[in-house]
C-alpha cells in the first residue's frame, strides 16, 4: 500500500483511495474534495519552494 502526503491537511492517504490531481506535471493526492479544492485555489501556498 503506497501512502502519499495530502499537502493541505498533512494527512497520509492511500494511493488507491485518494483523490488524484495533476498540477505542473506532478500528481498530488488528497483525502477529500475539500482539500483538493483548497489546493486548486492556491497550489503555491501548499508546495514548498
């Protein structure tokens, strides 16, 4: 089971059961639609520079 970090809430999510979203050529994984929407509104806020 592969785990990924939800960049919004910092929760670890399973790849199989998460919501996937591709941005800037990379796939991000989210625990909920709410976290995905927050990320979509301002991705730079959640991505470390």
